[in-house]
């Protein structure tokens, strides 16, 4: 009699487990996985990059010097290429830039390190998820932080945030060394409502 009592308690439990196992795939049908949701636009995307300077263009009359960049991308969108151009760069004069050097914050009142104001175009070439973003922000010798918007391609109108660190050197996919390099992340916001 006791064995029947244990079986009567275990049987409903096993039936419930079997039903849940059959029901779970049915509930999941039609719902994209995390990577697919990211690519479709319902979740933010993260693109990693490593870039290096390829050229410095002489300024046209009355314009700032521009720098061109190339590199690699990875992350949520898969592997691809990076192309960029710094349209504007204006650096502050640090205290060490004076002759003789000044005392930071005292003679004359200056900031302690050089900070650059930047405006740039970043292009991520990743197949159907390629995009071009116009960004602006600042950098110092250690790295930079910029924000902007996608102006062309995948997720047009989405907000982007860029953070990068400066490296002394790096290698591209073919093993060719470059330097200095910049290693960072582009966080792409959700696709904007239409």
C-alpha cells in the first residue's frame, strides 16, 4: 500500500514535467534568440573595433587637417571592416606646452593635459548590417569617448556611443603590424521608431 502512495504522488509530478518539456518549445517558436533580436533592432548592438591611422590629408584652405583610419570590426554583427575619417580635431594646450612650463592651475590657468575635441565619421562594413555614423566627443593620450547617430545604412537614426583606448601597436587580420592603434567598442542603440 505504501508503494502505491508514493507512485500516486510521483505520477502527477512526472506528467507535469513531461507537459512542460513539450510546451517550452511551443512557447519559444516565433521568438528570436538574443543575437537575432540584436540584429533585427529590438536590442542594442555592440560592435568591437581595432583601428589605425592610414593617412593624414593636408587641409584644404582654412580647414583642419583630416586623418583617415582603417581597421577590423567584430561583435554582435560578426566580422567586417572599419573605415573612418576625423573631420575636425582641435587640441587644448596643456600646461607642459608653455615655455617655460607653467604650474597647472596657477600660471597661467590651464588644464593639466591635452584634450582633443573630435568630430568624425565611422563606417562599419558588415554586409547587410553596414552603417555610417557621424560622431563627436573628445580624447586624450589614453583614449576617447564620442557620441553620435547613424546617418546611413543599417539602423539609420539610431544613437551610437563610442569608447576607445590607445594602444602602441596592433596587427590586422593578415598579421601586418600597425601603430599607434585604437581598440574600442561602438554601442548601437535600438532601431528608432518609424
